[in-house]
C-alpha cells in the first residue's frame, strides 16, 4: 500500500512538463472527491481504472484530508482536446462518494512563456 499523500502513479513526462517541450501548454485537471464511509479503497480502485492509459497522478488525503482522493489529469498539448467542457473523467458510481465531486482546470504557469494575451 502507498502511504497517504503520496502519488499512486509516478508523474509521467509529457507535453509542457520538461524543458524539451518549451512553449507547449498542457491542461491539467484537478479532480477531488471524498469517499463515502468505508469506501476509500473502492474509490481508489475506481480512480486507477478511470485514468488508465492517461497521464495522471492520484493522491490519497491524510489527517484532516483523510478520505479524499485527488487526481491530477494532464490532457493534450493545449489544443482543442485540452479545452473540454468538463473534466475528462466519468462520474464515479453512486454510493462511492459523499458530497459533491469537484474539478478545476489549470494551465502550467511558466515565466518563459508570453502570456500577455491571457492576462486581464
């Protein structure tokens, strides 16, 4: 078993993640859900299956965050496939989570890139 708070899957090199891909922007989705009582192992297994074949990291909460599963899912090279309307993960099965599933879309900040067109 992986210690809580450590990624279940190692980060994978990809677009926008290293110096060899300067200028390539990867969209990252941060997905978060709290496991229903006694269902953390089931939510962890679901998460592993949901991201299979994709560039992702899965984290399990600990201490005050116990029961949380967080997925960082890296999508595309900044093209149209990265700008999906919603998170590119299916909804977890009914009864697996408690509360609302949250997802946020991010783009890696890089001081070497010109982002003047995106600043308001």
